[in-house]
């Protein structure tokens, strides 16, 4: 078991607002909340990177640009350009969506070339890369194959889902991903994680980053349940 302070738990959350109608005032609110709770990152659409970079300047909170979000249906060249552009205008982490159709077809050469290309851009900028599988569309064998490719390419994280599809993160999926990906690749869970119990179950099963738009509610629930009597740590 490991011990976590409340701040350490909060700093495992990517605080997300990936809606289509996001306004500048929404981004200001998102970044202020991220600073207040010390979340790890704000997860935003790529074009919003410079606004959030300015709002978070001087903090250790990252600006996470979503690439080819939410469908993954752009070319490798487009994903490389979008990634490079995002990082050049202020993003400091990247979450990109694989070409889901290619994974469903079993075109693993394409998936590997795509992953290598996007991860290489992230390495050039020395930033964290996360590969979104969108597990609700995949068979168990396909998920395992993606884990094997990630074990070769070595992005920083593999991620369960966008949170915009018909299904989100499940314990079964995170257990499978943690089992089949190499130890030097971390697992991020995203999609439908809204309560403290769901959040803590993910961490107990090897997840080290959580993407959620419910981060404030989760941390407030954990604070109320586990840290009200002067406790310093929560053991998981």
C-alpha cells in the first residue's frame, strides 16, 4: 500500500473542459480551479493552448492539448502537425486519439507508425505524451495489442478513453492495460469517473492519472471522508 496526501491525490487529476462551446471565461474558471486544487493539468482543445498557458504561467500545472479529438480520424501527418503546433503555442502535455478504425481493422503497422510519429514530436519538446485507445470500440485482443505496441514505442501514458464516446474507463480495462503494458508506461483513466470511490478504485489498480470534469467534487468528497479528523495520509 502507498500513502497519499490530499494534495498528491489532487495532483493526479487532469481537470477537463473539452466541450465545443467553451468560452474564454470558461477557460479562466478552469485554470483558476486547477490552481486552487493543484490539479496536474488542464485538458483542453488544442486551439485553447495559448490562453491556458498564459493563465497558468508560473505554476507547475500543465496545459494538455487534445489531438485529433475525439474521433482520431485524421492522418498521421495531420496529427504530427497538430501536436507540433499545440506545443509551439503553449501546450505542455499531449493526449492524442489513435486512428480507432485502423485498430479495429488490425492495421498494427499503421498504429505503430502513428504512435511513433506523435511521441517523437513530444520527445522533441520534452513533454509528456498520452495515447488514447477508446476502449469501448475495441476487443480485449485489440487492447492487448495496443499495449504491446505502446511497450515498444514507450509513450509516457496509455489512456482508456476520450470521455466523449459510448463508454468510458472501467476497472476491467485498467487492470488489463496495467497487466499488458510495460512498467515504464503509465496508465491514465478517463471517462465517467465522477465519485471518490471510482477515483480511488482506479488508483488502487495502478492508474497514476485521472481525466475528469468532476475533479473538484471528487477531491471535496475525499477531503470530507478521509481528511476531516486531522489525518495526514490516505493509504491505498
